[in-house]
C-alpha cells in the first residue's frame, strides 16, 4: 500500500481517470454528465483542474441519475473499479449527496473513521429534479429534504454523541435511531420520491441532495448544454456557464481564490496496482 508520497498531482490524475470512466458510462447509457461547481470553474478558468482543487463535481438531472443508478445496479454497483455510493448501497454513509468512489483507495474523511462504509476517493454528483410550481409547494419540498437529512444522519449523530459534539436532537432523529435499517432506507426513498412528485415542468430545478444556498437553479443550467475542454477531453457544461458561475462564485469568479482542502493528502491509502493503472492511463492521456 502507498500513502506517504501521494501528491495533489497524483490525486488529480486519479480523479481525472474516474471522471473519464464515468463519462464513458454516461455516454453509453445516454445520460448527460455535466461539469459543475469548482470543476466547471476549473474548466473555464484553467481548461482543467484549479491548481489546488482536490475533488470533482458533476451535475445530473434526476432522470439521468436514475439511469446511472439502474445501470450500476445491474453490475452490482461496481463497474471498472468504480463504486456507486449512496444511502441505498452504503447504508452508514453520512452523505446524502451521491458519490462515485474508487474501490481499493482510502481517505480519512471527517466522522467516517468508525463507520463501515466505502472510504475511497470520490466524485460528487449533484442531482436536480423538477421544482414545485409555486412557493408553497417549494417550501414543502425543502422541508421534506430536511426530514430526509435528519433521518439520513443517524450514523453521523452517533459519531457526535460518542465524541460529545452538540447536535439539535429531534423526534425525527429519535425515529431514525429506532427504525429497523431497511425501513429507514425505504422511508428515505419514499420521501425522495414525494419531493420529485411535487415538481412541475417549469423553468426551475430543485437540488435534491444538498441543503445549499442555491437549492433552486434555472432549468437551462442542466438542459441547455455546450462542451468545453477539461484537461485532454471535452465534457458537457451549462451553455450559460457565465450565469451559473456568477450564481455560485460571484461576478469575479475568474479571479483565483484558494479554497480549503477536503482531506489531508497524507491520509490517502492507495494500492500499488491501482496506482500503476492510473499511471498507465495518465501517460497515455496526458502525455
């Protein structure tokens, strides 16, 4: 196993390998994988990774996400070393945000050291469903998503209890703790389905996997697409990327600002055989 000499460049090469493999899968099944957040910013500003960035962010419509999930399920949630990671495949995960992880690798991420989960390097998938047609129903979508988070955070809350970290305990947290695991997972799926059913075809989409300041975005960011270079290949991006990046990063998004890292590189564990596979890909792709 290798971990001490793992560099940011190694990390970015690995994540680029994962992105290319995932994009190949999405093209095969007719799903749109769209660069988003810092990855889109890197594409526009640097034609690749932001020099200090240590993760990959992609966007998907809920329709295409369901295609991807179904395809991975047919392959026991693992394809070419990639693991489809969400609440239904990795029950103790603390993230409701779906991820694609690289099997065999390990990252020391906050509050996960005591959990029985896949701890591999990841790609974040931000999923968007139809937004409700009026503000009242939109508030219901938001509240239901909040309920999902409280039910989903069962294992995170156990971690906080063990380490005397405060969290606002509620009846929903208590319910989550006492429910049989298979019912807890079914309940999350049911609430997620209700959120989607509340949506209507309009000019807005709802972020169904994260509480953020931008839970509602213009539909065109997901449906009106262009292509742009990222490292050596082209990937789908929002056609109106300028408005997207201004929404998330402000009008001066082209001015670099160093952000926080998601984990210390010296905690990454990387099997030699996977490292060799990534190096082989890198030599061919980035030479």
